[in-house]
């Protein structure tokens, strides 16, 4: 069976080393937080100026001065630190985050990311912190479905949507498989399939227009 | 020069009496956190036109920045994320061609204002290189990575919401409402900070001051 | 990654066990304020050679940085002010041609490390333009003012002295001993901070943390 | 009679507007602090990371963690703020200081400053914050004797010593006179003499190789 969003989020959480500093992008990536164990020591960054962000706030804990990048009220964990926007993005751009997890419209075999703009002529452009996150974190994980609603693959030879960043994605976690992309993976001759869910590498080769290297472990799939 | 404190019923209006037509106005806040709503309302009453507004978003609902836009006072918006669920005022004006828009990646927006405040002439930045937002910009490969040259963004006026100021103009913020405030306070000719409370000089911990008084021209407390 | 705390008799030595020959070492402090003396002494005992040292000064008297220079471990010094009344160790080695020297204006020194920590590829800076220290650098006139292009300074290791850390690695400083510490902590691959005291997580005010734990690899308390 | 160092310092202090943010360079310029009245609200900046620096510390007030740019122990006034070196020099370079006062080897009629290097071939170069201060403050005042020990003038058509900054000095306060220099003054056809002490403008014309515009007020001199 293919993976649910929660299962994808759990898989990403399991791949984040203990003690990592992590930014979870707006939307589905925030689900990853639910699967991080308290003992992992993972510290969450929110680009609007905070480290050690806690879970969403409810009821009396809601404080309008304490929100995440999606403008949702959140809480503060012990060991938190606040800083201004230039310092927060310096932290990202300077390569100090170990991992960030982002959604995507498309990812290319070379690790290019498209997640900010549909490319429609009349769309109002709005980028937020997407480009800064894409090029800043040491490792960029993408969380997405492998296929768009119209059935076309979102893991592609070259992005057709406007790019967010060049050669910046390391791993792509989807409902059907986990992939390693980017310059390192590509040097092997293509995208590496690390694990599959409810489908085989042969099926993926049918679906996708990128060369796949089977790197699933015997226990995987 | 020393900061001036404005208090009383007309404090917000008095603090913004001299904003000129055509001014570039830096407006703090990320969503509603740190949004200087009362200052924006005073700016609407003040009536300056043809403004360039630099802010992370382009207004929500029908109040604050959205009301300033709706009043027809703004010529251009420089921001990272104009399109939101409730940005109908901006969306409408933009689609009618009545608003110029410059979209800047959020970190580059902050860094360009930081550069203005820090006397940096321009900087090579990897963000946006090779994308639509890097088009038309000078590019250079540095250490194997593509960069675009980015220029400072200076304001004539900055509208900042903070938490507490002392009588000299030293300022502290509260939680993630800090966001763009400290950067904008370095980047404008006239910096107006609205606070919840003003305390005597000596009451703020010198180790914990976030915006030193040198950056603050006007402190407004209602 | 999370910071590791080193305590006990060999704490300083343990924290610097892996400094490699040829490393670039950022050393905090302005005069003696913020000078990580115990870490420098440990670096001398550790024995790494052929080092590049980046620090505001080039050692005073016969201890600390001066002792590291006297031990013949340093190939190059990058600093703003090597010549001081009591910089005889540096002066002697420099005149004998045994030390390379790069003099950088103090603010440019800080800004180049800030650029390294902030992922800025290079920046145009007005300081030093048209002077000896601007010679050989790319220049550009921006807004009628001459600028020189300055590049980041990255360290393999930073040695920083601070005041208090929590067990996560959040750090606060004390008065003007803060100086280069927070900037150097952003600019090196391995950041080692010696503190007077380590407190439990939650004991530092999140509004007053100066160096967030993300920048700190090793906290040393004797 | 010519002015003493203390008289020069007092004249500079009198020309600093109330409420100004000021940096006093190492050496003689620090004398200016003694002539600022407490009521003036002048705030002193020290480039090693502090605003509202107080007078030198003595006895039990000496704290090794609290020094000025000359590494001399100082005190903290109410309303002080501490910041790191990059923020401190951003403050200077960004034009936020109203005035800085510096010593000089030479100042040119066009406002070029030479105060960091004697130009001797075997001198060890050491610049500190001199270049940052010179180009950063909104107004740069120089405090110096008009003549070097060998009798040669230090206000010159062009500096022969290595430069600290281009066209950055506004006023020069000396034992014999106060001058306005730089592009604005020069457009008038030369350096403007604002006041003289124990010597006349005619005498200054003999001493100096730069064209002088007599701008002394009738009460001056």
C-alpha cells in the first residue's frame, strides 16, 4: 500500500538525526513535528525568529506575539531563543540548519526545486521564505505526492514550473517511494530509489521519466 | 539624536504629522505579530500619498495595511508574500494594475534593509539565483555557487511595533513579534516605534536591549 | 547539532583535541575583555601548527596569543591592530619575516566574519576604499561613493569566551567582553565557547540569548 | 594665545549638539568627554560594543569586562546598551553616529584624513577602527595641532601620509584655529577659517599651503 501523509511524515522524522536543528515548511511538512520523539533533542526553527518552537497553542496558551511561519499560534519550549528576521535568515542562508522539510510542485533529478509559483500568467507571485530555505539548509527533504492530481509525475527530468532553487534538494519522500536526488545521486546515472511502498521499482520506471537506480535495501519496499 | 516620546490622545497622529507624499515606508510585522496597526491607522488619517510600502505581506482583511492600500495611498509594494487567503484588497488593486509589486525573498528583504542600516553598498546573495526573482540582476559565481547582487532598501520612515521602551529610546520586543522591527529600525531616516509601555532610563537590562536608542527617533505610547 | 559540554580538569584540552594543522582559528576578545585565555593555552598544549589566526589584535605580553605565536604555531595573522605597546612577540616575528600579516579594518573584519556566518558571498564596503588597504581589491562606485569588494572570512574553529551557557548551548556574554564572540560563533565549522557557568535549560531568558545554541558545538566550563 | 588641548576639547564639546550620539577616538579626543555637560544628553559610543559609556573607572569600579576602545576600564551610564562588534560597526558604517572626533597626522583641504600609518617602510601597519570611524560618522571632527613637531603644517593641499578615508573630515580643531574642510568648504575656493586663536588669518596664510577663506565672526579670533 502507498504511504499516508502521516506515514511519510514519520519516515522523515525517523531520518532526522538526534540533536538536529530543523525547519519544517508551511503545510504538510509541519506534520513531521508530531513524529519527533521528545528524547531526540531535535530543535525546531521558525524563520520568523525563534529556535525551540513548541507545538501549536490552544485555548489560554494562544499568544498573538508567538506564531510560526504559517502565522499559527505556537508555544515556546525550554531553551528557546528569539532573534530578528535578518539574524533568522542569516542562520538559514549561512548553512546552520541541519535539515529543512519542504513541500513541492516539482523536483528535478538534479535536485532543482519548484514550490513557489505555478507559472500561470495571472498568478500573483508570492515567495515568502521558500527560496531562502531551499538554498540554506544543509539537507533539504521534500515531502510530496509522487503524482499530481492529473496523474503527471512531480519528480521530473527538468522542472517546468518556475524554480525556487538550483540543485538544492537531497531527498524526496512520497507516498510511493523515497528518492535521493541532486548532483551526488545523479552522478550514479540517475535518481536513487531508497525505498518503495506498495509499488516496485519497475512500476516506478513506468511512471517516471527519470533514470532510476535501485538502492532499496532487501528489508525495504 | 535623542528620541522624542509621544503620549496622549493624538500621540500616533503627532508622531506621523510630517510623512511626505512619495515616501518609502517600512512597516514591521509578520502577519499580525508586530504589526503597528495604530501607526498605520494614523498614516491613513495623515493622508500622505504615492507611498512605497516595504513589508513582509501586503495586508490582510480590510484593516491596517489593507486599509492603507484601499485608500489609494500606495503606489508600490515591496514584500515577500502578498498573496494570502484574506489579501483581497491587494489582489484587486494589483489585478487592476493600480499597484506596482516587487516580490523579494523574505531573507533577502531583511538583508537588504540590514545592508541599508549597516552601510553596505550591495551584496552577493545565493538566494533567488537562477530563478525568476534573480532575472535581470547581476550574477556571479562565488565558490562554485551562483549569486545575485542585491542592493540596500532604505526607508524614509519606519513604523515599528515593540514591547517596552525606556525614556532614551532603547527598545525590547516580545517573542516572535520582534521579527522585522529591529532591522527596519536601522534602515530608515525617521524611526517611529509604538510600544506598550515606557519605563524610566535604567530600567531595561543593558545586556538585553534589542534596538539601542541611537536608532529610534520617536516613541509612541497610547 | 546539539552542543557538548566539557567539564573537569582536562576540559579545555578535550574540547580542542581535534584541531588540525593548517586550521584557521578565530579567536575572540578585544584586549583582554573576552579573550579565551584558557582555550588558547590548551591550543598551545595541543600542538597544532601552521595555523591562521583571526583576531582583533596579535597578542600582548608573553601569554595567550603571544605565547601561541612564540611557540611557532602560527603562519598568518589576520587582524585590525597588531602593533601595540606590548606586542613584542608579534613585532619580532613579523620583522624577521616569520609571520604573514593581513591587516583588515576592524569593522570590515567583523563584517567579513558576519558574511561567512550569514551565507553572503561577498559585499561592497566603503571602508578602506581609496586607501592602502583597498589596493588590489575590486572597486565600484555606488551612489557616488567608492566601495571595495570584501569576501567572507571562515574559520575551522572559533575560540570564544562568554559568560553563561545553558545545557543546550545558548550563550550570554558580559558587558564589552561580548565584542567579537557572537560574530565568530556564526563563522566557524566548530565553535568552542568557554563560560564562567553552565545553567539548566530554561534558566536563560529567551529574549536575552545572544548566541543561540545552533551556533555552539562545545561548551567548556572549568 | 594659542589654545591648549583642553581648550580645543572644550571648543569641540561646545560644537556638539545636545542629544548627539558621539564616538571619541583613542587619545586626545577622549578629553572632549570632560567638557560635555551632563544636561547635554550626549550619548557616547565605543566601537567595542556599547552606547552610553561613562567615565573611566577607578578602584573598585574597574571591571575587566568593561573597557573602551583604548582598552581602558570605563563605567556604564543608565540607559546603556551592549552589542557585538558587527552590530557596533554596522552602527558606525551605516551613518548613525552624529559626530566622531579623531586625531590626525594630516588632513587635506578636500577633507581626506591620514591618521593610521606614518608611511615609513618598516612600520608595522595597524588600523583598528580608524577607517570605519572616518567614513561612518555623519560629521567627522579632527583634533590636532596645526603644525607637526618639525614645524610643517598638518593641514595640507594633499596628504602625503597613507590615507584613512577620502573626503570624510568636516572640521579641524587646532591650537591656532578652527577650519571647515571637505567638498562643501572647498567649493568656496578653499578651506574656511571659522576662528583663530593668538594668530590672524594673514599669519595662517603664511603658514599653510592651502587657500583660506576668512569666515571668522567679528567676535571670534
